[in-house]
C-alpha cells in the first residue's frame, strides 16, 4: 500500500497560534478557561482538559481567572463583558477573522447592511454578527437571497472556510439584486490551499482518508470535495476509526486533515494504516 499525505494538511496558522497560546498559558497561570472548545478536535480538547483547562460556556459563569478567546473570535458585546469583569484575557482570535470584524464594524457604522455568506450557527459567523449589532443577513444559498429584504447598499463578507464556488455563485446573484455592493472576499487562503491540494490528491488515489473532528466545518467541506473526486472517501476522527474494510478498495491511499487536526494525530493514522 502506498500512502500519500496531502500538503498543507492539519493545523492552519490561526489554529496553531490559538492552541500554542493555551499550552503556553498552562505553564504560567492557574484557572484557565477557553470560551467554548479551543478547536473542533476532541483529542486536543481532551488533552487540555487533562491539564486542567476548562471550557467556559457562558461569560456570566466566572468572576476571575484567565479566559482564552478562540480563533473563531467573539462579538463586540462579549469583548466588553469580559473587559468589564476585569478578567485576564488571552485573545487568540485568528488575525484573518479579526480583519473581518473590522470590515464589518466599519461598514456597519457607515450605514451599510452587512451580508455574511456562511453558516448562521457557526461560532465564527456568530462572532462576526456581533460586530454589527447582531443584525447581519447570513446567507448560504440562492434561496436565502430571495428572502432578503430590499437593500440599497450592503457590504458582503465570507465565513473564512466557505467554498470558492459558493462565494462566486452567491456574490454574482447579490450583484443583480443590490446596486451598491461592497465585496470583501474574506475566505482564508489556508483553507483554499488545503482544499485545492486535497482535491488534486483525491482525483488520483483509490482511497481518500479525511481526518478531523465531527463538528469541524472545514473538515466536513474537505470530505465533500474529496468524495466528489474519489468514491472511497472516508471521514475519521482518529486512528481508532480506521478499519480494514476501508482499505480494501485499492493500493493508493491519500490522506488529508482539517485545520484543527494536530500533526501527531495525522502521524498516528498513517502509522496505523501502515501496520
Ligand atoms: Fe485563521 Fe484561516 Fe485558520 S482564518 S483560523 S488561518 S482557516
């Protein structure tokens, strides 16, 4: 069996930066909380829990300690609440997501409607929405555009992980409906590069393995893209999910991993398949 690892698999810059910040904090602080799971990866979250890092569901639930804001970012009001409580803050919001917050806040203040192309219930999108008074229009399909109210001028941004094809399609449709449309393609390049590499690999292997958390949106999109090109594509969370049947379909196996999959977990999967 030949195993080929797709380039740019696993942790992206923003996720690595966030996870590193938490591990660094463990060395110097007690009472560390992450505002939601730091990444969509149960193995990493479990390791941090073993080291005493707690997951905070609600800012109201603590009065002191260190709070880490994850790479997805948070809304303006949540920032204000954290500052008001005088908590020790570690801001691990990905700089690319921060840029979206600034674009949204600026255009909202200038009187533009805000349109976010993304998943309404994704924490990144909820955070973005928090920079325009939670009044953005979140769309994910052409149908959503038909349900928009009449808008004279709008600023449109993207959830960092959405597919280029979805962005192109929906922005083209928005142009026909809205006269003054300011377009900021805020898709993340790391995602694009990972997706392109995975697509190319999936097209030439017999079996494709996509590693990542079940709740990871970017892993799910990677799976979809690979499945379109390789019928024998399987999504797994860790080496434990590998079974012999998966590897029956051929000799050449491609491996890719979502942005929240650490390198040690990818190595474990490759070693398990090899053995
Ligand atoms: Fe940031 Fe892109 Fe990763 S937005 S968190 S570097 S996928």
